C-alpha cells in the first residue's frame, strides 16, 4: 500500500487558527481500482474559504472533520493510471490538496488544457480564484463597460483578477489594499485609484476616489469596506458578495451604518459561489485563457516551499502576508 503525508485538522480553532490546530501525518492511499489514477502533487492552494470549513457549521461545502485529512485545490502529475482517460506523466488539477499525493476515481481529476502557461495558473487566474473573479464581476454584478467598480482586497488572488478583468472590459476601477507596496501593484494592474486602508479611513478614501459614486462593488472583505461601498453606491448599484475575510476569525466589529441606502439607492446584493456557473466555464476558459496568454491579465504568486509550510501559508492569508495568490510548492 502506498503512503503519503497529509495535513489533518487536529482540533477546531476558536478565533484565528494556530499551528496547534493542524497535524501532519502519514496517510495510506487506497490501492488503485479500475478507472482510478494516482497523482503526486506539485502545487497546493490555500484559500480564505477554508477557514469556514474548520467550523462545524452547515455551509455550501462540508466542514473538515477533526482527525481527518484536509483537502483543497492542487495540481499534480499522474504517476499511475488504471483509467483509459489518463496517461502517466499528464498534468491534472483536482481538490485533493493539503497532501503530497492522492489516489481516486479518474472523474475527480481534470486534465490541464493545452495552454502555454505554467501549471500553477490552474490554481489561480485559470482556476477557482480566476473563475470567482470572472463570474462574480460579469454574471453576478452584471458589470459593463463604463461602470465604476470598487474592489476590496484588490492585491489578493481574487481581487487582483477582478481589477484586470474590469479594465479589460472598459471599466473604471478603484481597489483597496493594505500598504503602499500592495497599492502600487494594484495601480500597476490598471486600477485608476488604489486606497491604502491602513493609512486612511476606507469610507473617506472611497468617497474621495469616486466622488460621483460607484456602480459595482466586489466584496472580499466585508466590515468597513462594505460600509464604504454602501455609502458610495449610485442608484441601482450591484454588489457581488464573494467573501468577508475580516469576520472569518471573529464576529463583525461594526454596524451597517449605511445599510438604509440599500433601499434608497435600490442596491442589489447577491452572494455567489463560482460553481453556480459551471455551465459557462467554456466562456471563462476562452476569455481568461486569451488574457493570460497575451499578458493582458497578469498574476503574482507568494510561494512557500514544502508540505510542512501549509498551515503557516494559510495563516499568512489572515496576516496580509501574501501578494496575489498564496501557493505551496511541494
């Protein structure tokens, strides 16, 4: 029987997780059955949504089980195949991350399409984060040419993709990020303005950057960023509610000071998950593939080395230590 090392959830965190909530253990991989493949992972993804899975609550994705291996996005190489659909040496992306290797039915693995990009892009702009940005902006918020778009966490994996998609579609973009280095990168990506929320109150910063208001808000943060968007919203503004990282480890320390504007400005707020739009993935791959291949959409990765680095890489998301997509190279 083949074994691998995998991170397990040792205990459920209260507030911000610590390294004590995780345990790296040896795990057995099942013997290959007909129609199965075995994969060695090369790239592993950590994403903010994984924090919610550490709580024992009902959500759009099942919680991690205490004492069981964790999972998430990964890219790897097929090293053994008993499926006619996969050959040894092929690159695949899948959801059996947080571990060095995986084995299972072939339908749980996806071949990387033939595009001239590095493999890790299938965990970033060509994967979950890029698809979240694409569908959230264009389908959920129905953003269009000429709109003024406000993006929170604009230097993160999803936010940086939103900035560039909006620019590619002829929109005016305002991004918020923490610190001048991140703000400089947001402007480099094409944002017309970048607000450093560490140096100015976000409400004031947004009203100064968009004195005539915003048409679209892409929310990755919640909290005072959402308050600012409510304050600046134009008539019939559309909010794509993607994430609220500010509240993932604690209750929200704010009131919806401008919530009444939802009525007065007829604001549409809609939560979504990118899998709601799986039927349109062909459109996403066509558009994002062209943008990435041409260099119109760029990425930046923060890479940690080795399976041992997974928990700290995850915790760094909440410390603001990443620029762009956070990845672990196995």
